[in-house]
């Protein structure tokens, strides 16, 4: 019997319930994003919410960051096991956890879980994950040079913070007092709990409308639909083994490049991703727990071949991820995990690259690769207070079959993050931006050109400031596809008086008033042979200054006359050379 | 006082005209085909159907699509943009965000100005408003040269921190006016006095982009109207829910962008008021579109920042949400499940039953099969529908699902209705509102078709359908006052705020808005000023706008503001922090100029006889075919009471009333539907 024939509930009821659950998750996210205290949640949307059934299978989800696709379920299961089974939950309980080896991400990501009861029966869970600004690591925010998880902040196993609707005050205090910004930590925690309550209320309303049995049957059907869609999508990819590898510059502490290796095996309706050959766990912070690695593989799948339907507990049944033990993708004690998303960003790009030969239209050349985070902190002379400014930097995205890559767009790990306006930045921090713009000539040449990276030039207006940098992907800059070329790698310079120094990663470098930090992010890779780009488009790029006449000639073989017209004859000669 | 009030709204297909005769208190309406090539022709043609001598028109208000069309079709001005040196690409980069988080082929919308037309000038203001690098005259001569060489229609000037100190923007304008006297110039601080440079640039640029089109259009229309005898001012509906004179509209054309749809929200408030409904969900549904707006305590829900065509606009607008569900939403099968939307067949080819070559099943096709709409009287009989084509596409889906055609058709409608309800709920929840405390007002060709089902899903008990649902926006425009908004960014911890400085800023805004009101012939005694402040807890980004109780800030005002903020924060977000530090971010002022308004219309009085249906026809209700009565709205009067299931035909739409609703008629002919248990 085929899966279709197995569907039990009326498809109309099923669809109405499916939409109601998705919209319930959206309401949770709305509640969380708008009431949290940390910009990293409300502005960068570094958060994720979901509603689950009693077996911790996903019913509806809304995610601010692509990476958080599907591992809240894992956190619920771990919590249930940790406390000794489902019968230990009571209505009104709330649990919190952040341990990297359980939840997969860094310690700043706090997961809040709340059981949902209907007439005293456990019927599901609501869960939220959000990034707290500070969890008591050795340096404010997040360090770049930790070598053990104990330097990264407070580590929390599944811990009860509300018991039967009453806050467990001492435990909440214990946790929030470990943050340098206790008020913000408590504010964010309350926002997460409020979001869980929203999910609980909406799920109960759905059950009230349709009855528990009907909802359960519909949920079964929803899962089956997701599975059918996945199976059909995978079956449409030619069977085969697709392999790629790439490198991070280093782990921030030791100098050796970090290797990520993927082998994608497609066989009929099954897809296996094997990460054998990936670097063993490192001294620096480029490690992550396995739960998050699986999540990243799901994201790659979703980028390339997933349907637009929101993910449910029925998805990914025919996808298997194999990771050897104690690698950077399956870290164990005491590996530091603060920059867990850096290798994962590369992993996603590599899966896309590996499958691009058979999914040309869906693929894109690589983007600039990582969050490129600049952190500036110190004292603010104007108001006699301290400041902490953390910002990921946008860059260029890869070209694809139909169009050029986007310039100046935030990296894949950061989703819908919005940059901080210059006027707000200068109003809030003792910093001045001298220049913020696109980095000309940085996009990888191709029939579809890679997008441009950006330049941001900060002038320090504090006598006691420090700089921390995490810039990556200079060894493996954004590659091109189908004969497209790579984009430019990133570059950062620090100018003090007359001396100029280049660096990509640094921790707590001291700066004073007048020093200038200039960050340049990479461009995206090109797609298709550059000589196949029409001379007209190349000319437009020159007129807008995205590329100069040298690149037009050397990379694209296009010759322009002195009054900016195309010299077709010379262009033909160049291209036929 | 002259005799008539006249409201005109341009739609995609028709231009709607509503005329109030003050002597009789009666409204008459007319529709005339819109004339996209010269919109004013359609307007004048429509008006002439109702009144020939415009000298008798005392108040003429107009909602125009000229601006929004220019933006949608990318047919605006050829522009240059002048920015602070080092920031040429602010406009192109925007906020660098990627709203489609699983799309690796994401592209931002194409910008209205290309990079080569953005010019940097050397100058710089600091965050505190002091001059960091002065503007030099020599550099301006260079600017003139680069502007002279190409034939730009307009130039926008948007400098960093101009919201705090606009001197350099003003100096550049002065210089350019002298050297290039015909150039149209927009300054960012005149558009918005608020921080966040990308949003300010975007607003200024859109304003400049539509300016020549609006100016041209309004001048033509004014001339035509004058030729036909108009002696009073032409008023234009604004996005913020008020009106302004054509003269002011030429200065701030960005405020005309939502001109049309806003009329519906304002009209809803008026319709709600005569049955004591202050809290309304307003649903405007056309053949393929679905717009939702809210009114709380009898006031339209206005947002300080909106997005059009993915471009931010930082001027106050009635918050109109376009929801990706409507009559054009397509039904399809995925993984053995039935899906409806978000894709829409649009209006061309549109639903299969339009007979324009559409081959995908839509909600409209399903409604036709169910008998909820009539093949001959859809949208007031503007087009006849192809029933066979509808059956064919729905049958295709029914076969895939193993359901009957009728079951599938009703399922498609149920799913669409539930999805629209979900979208409305998410919207209300995000604003801290419980939809069950609201009444629903439905208008537009398809609004009354779906309203009762949506109300059912949301647990709403009252639905109002305006008597003239088909020309409702034009009618709503006659119910407005003149309105202008102003804003100043003022960042300070609330407790440490300088009351004198705040009063200074409010006074500045009062003076400038008073001038705009006077320019529109509003007497001082008809002006009302309301002061508001955007507040947040320190560390938060989003602000909550709360009103001051007085027009002067006193010491106790700060405490009152704080209390209102804590309360409102709790209402919206479900929690607050009374010990938290509260910050001011912006000060706002709303200036209202009261104008002589139209009355609702003539009191209808009780019916002389019982209501008789014009026919009965088979309609599907919960998978059963029932002979159903059909009434004409013209036969319904205040003492009538009709119980569902029934269908009421109006000249412009069809009202579908399921079993558990009771229909009554208010004194002005609007229908009020009450949901039973």
C-alpha cells in the first residue's frame, strides 16, 4: 500500500489543522521576537520556536535562523530522558537547557521547553530557543579564543525553572546572575516563556475545535504528506555519490586549517550524508554538538531540494547523517563550541556544491561564507559607562543560473538579520563610521557575476577600547561553479598612527581614540564562464563601478572605448584568444 | 453652504464616484471605467454621471492611484541622489537582510536609482548634531556640474544625521535652487525627522520618484475640475487616514500611496460607530486581493513605518496588510494533501471561470460551483463566469484526492477561509488584540462572500456589511478630516528627560504643522494637536507609541507616560517590567484640522412590507444541496430580520449568510449580521 493510501483523516480537516499549527508557531515567534530584550533576538532573530506532539514530533515551527531547523525535538527528548520520563511533567512546568553537547549549539543559545496538557493529559510541548547576549563567558559576549567549554559560560543541563506554574526563583537567579547583563537575561527568559504559553494556548484551542482524536489523526496525515514530498524530491535526484571538501582558515587558537569533508550518497528515495574525513575536534572554538550538525544537513537539503511547505515531524525520514565520534561536528567534553556555526556554514555550502552537477538550476555558487563578526568594547568616555558592540558583516552571494549573486547580503547562518544603521550605531557607541559601501571588483567573475562584499571603516572614539575579530574563509573563499571564478577573500586592517596591520582573527586587541579598523568582506562566486557574460552587462557593471575596466578586459574579455562604448571587434578578439 | 460632497476613488478597473446631496441627505453612486493613460478622464466621466455643474460641490475628496501605479510599474522620475561622502552604497545595501531564509538565490528588489546616479559630497554631521566636517561651496559647484550633464527630473538629498542637524541639507538645496532653478529637490529631513538613514533615504527617494507623476496628474485634474465649475479645493486622501489639499499633496506625494484602500478603513469606522462598534477588523477583498486593517477605539491603526514593494516608508500610514489569500488563491495537491495558496492566479489569466485561459483551480472557481456566486452577477455583473471551466479544474483535484467535486469545492473555500482567519489572528495577536472583542466589517467585491466564514473561525459575533460595499472607499473618504504627522528623534532615559527640551521640540512640530493646516484654510479653532512619544525599555529596539494627556509636557507627564507605557507593553506583549528603565526614542505630533463632514445619509425608516426573496436557487451548505432564498439588498429595511442560510445580492457583491447568522438592517441601510451559538 502506498503512503498516499494510508492517509486517514479528511484532507480538508487535515489542511486546516496543518495551517492552524503553522500559524500558532508564527504567533509564538511574533511574541518572542517583539518582547525580548536583546537585539540579537529581536533584530537578528537569533531564535526559533516550535510546537510538538507528545512524542516530541514537530507540528509547526517558525525559525528566525535557518540553522535552527529541527533540533528542538532532540532537546525535548533529552529533557524527558534526563528527568526520568514523560510522567514527570506537570502542567505549568518549564525547563531550560543550553549544554552544547546536548543541544548542539553554543552556550548562549538557551532552549526553553514547556509541556502542554489537555484535560490533564500530556498532549505536546512548546519550545523556544534564543541567543542570550551574555552567559558569563571569560570575555563579554562570546570569546574567540576559548579552549574549553568552561571558559564559554554557564553550562546548564535540562533544569526546571517553573514548577506547576510557579517560578523556581533561586534557580532562575542562579542562571541569570551568571550573565553580565542580568536584566536582559531575565527579560529574554520571560519572553521565551511567554512565547511557550502562546503556543500552549493555541494548541489547546485547536484541540478544543476539532477534538483530540481528530487532531491526532490529522497530525499523522500531515507527517505522511511531508514524508511523501521528501521521498519524491529525493527520487528526482540522479543516484550517485557526490563528494566535496573545504577548509576553514584555522580554529582561532591553533593555526592549522580545519577540514570539512562531505560525501552525499543518493540512492532512490534515500539520501545519506557522511562526514568522515572531517577534522577531529579542535582546541579552538570551531566545534559543535551532533544535534546541530544534523540540523545543518537538513538546512542544506531545504535550500536545494526541500519543498516550500514548512517542515514537520514527517520530514527527513529518509535522510541519514553519519558523523564519526569526536570530530568538530560531533564534539565532546571539553571542546569549546562558541563558533559552532562557522564549520556548519561551510558544510552547507559544500553540500550544495557537491550536488550542483545534478541540480544546476537550484544551486548557486558559494557565498562569502561566515558571519565575519567584529566586536568592539571598552569604556564610553561620553557617559562614563562601558559599551559592547557586536556585529556580523554582510558580503557577496554566489551567482546562479538566472541572475547575478546579491551584493552586501548577510550570510546564510544569519537569516533575516538587519545591519545596524550608521545613525543608531554612532548615537549609541563611541564609534564613527567613516565609510560603509560595496567593495568594488570583489565579486567572482562569471556569466552570472558573484555579488560584491562590503567595506566598513570604524574610527574608535574611546581611549580604552578593545577589538575582537572573527573573519574566515580566506583559504577557501567563495568558489565559482560551472567555470565561474572565486570571489575575493576577506581582509581586515587596523591602522594605528602610521602603522597598518592586517589580521582576520584577534582577541581583545587594545585600541585608542583615532585608530581605524577597516573590514572588507568577500564577494560571492561566479556562475558559468565569464566570457559568456554579454558585453552589454559587463559595460553596465563598469558604468556602475561594480568592476573596473581592467577586470572587464582581463576577466571578461570585454574592451571598452574611451567614451565607454563596447569595442565589439576587440572584444571578439580578446574572447577568441 | 453648497449642495454637494463628492468622493472619487480610482480602482484598477473602475473609478468609483459617491455624491452626497446635503439637501436630501441622500447618497448616489456611479462607476466609470478607469482610464490608465489619463486617469483624470475617468474621474471626470464618472463625476458627470452624477453632477454636471461642479460649482455646487463644496467638498471634493479624491483617492488616487497615480503614485502607487508609477511605483508598481517603475514609471517614476529619473533621479539623482546626493549622500554624505563614504556612503554611496547605503541605498543599495539597505539593511542587508535576507527575509527568505531558505533561498540561496535571493535578490533584493531592483532599486529606483542606479549606483552611477548617486553622488557623494564631502561633509559630515556627528550623532549629537555638531558639525564634524563642514560643507564647502567649491564642492557644490562640482555637484552642479554632475547634475547638469544628465537630464534628471529630480534630486534627493539624504545626509547622515540630518534628522539631528539639517543645516547641510538645507545649504545644498539653497545652492542648487539658485544654480538649477527647475530641478525638483527633496530633502530627507523634510520627509522624516527620525534616525535610521536607509529608511529615511528610501522614503525620500520614493517621494521624489512619484512626485512629477502626481504633480502632473493633479494639475490636469484641477484644471478639468475648474473648467467644469469647481471652486472649492481639491482634497486628496492620505495614507495616514486624513486628507490634504492637492497643493500639499504635490509636496508630499508619498502620502498618497495608500490613498485608495485607506478610504475603506475610515468608512468602516463610520459604519461601526452607528452601531457602537469601536473595535473593528476591516476586510477589503476584491476578485484577487485581500487587505486587512484594524480600528481600535474608533481610531484607525496607524503604523509609523510601512513597506511598499519591499521598500521601507517611514511616514505614518494606516496599517494595511495584504494577505496572500483571496479569490485568486490557487488550490493544488502536494504529498496527497490539499493546499490553497499562497500562489495566486492573479487577475490575468485569473481563475479558470474567468475564461481567460486560466487552468488552475482557485477559490473563486470553488465558490461558483457551490452556488455562492452567480455566473451572471459576479462583482455586480461586470463579467460573466464559465461554470464548466470551474468544474473541470476542481474535478481534476477531486480525482487526485478521491473526494466528490462538491466536497472538494467546499473544502477549498473552507481552507481559504481558515487561512484568512489564521492570518488575521496572527496580525491581531502581534498587536496584543483578541479578535473576539472585535466586529468585522467586510467590503469590496468578494469581502461579503467570505466574511461570515472568517468570523466563525475567529469567534467574532458581529459582522457589518456597508450599504454601498462596492464604492465603499470613495464613501469612506467623505468621512475624514485633514491630518498631518510630524516626528523628532529624541533619545533619552525617560526619568532624565529634559522637559523644556521636549516642549521645544513639540512646539517646533506644532508650528510647522499649524502652517500646513493654515495653508489648507483651517481656522485655528478647528485645529487639534495630539502629542505622543515612542517609548521602550532600555536595550529594546521596538518602541511602543503612547499619547500624552496634555499638549504641554509637565513634570508629571513623564510619570504618566511611563505608566501608560508599562500598561500598553503588558497589553501587547503579555509582560512588562515596572522596575525597568524606560527610554524615549521619538516624539510625535498628530495635527488634525476638522472639516465639515458628510452625514451618514438619510435615515431609512421602517419597512412598509415584509421582505420577499427575489428567487430561490440551489446552494451547497456543508456538503448538502439546499434550495436557498436570495434577496436583493434594495428590498431590505430596518425592521427586517432574516435568518441564514440565505444569499443577499447587492449591485456590487454577493453576501453569503450561513445557517447560524441573523441579518438585520441599520437605519442607514448597512447590514448587521449576528452569529448565533
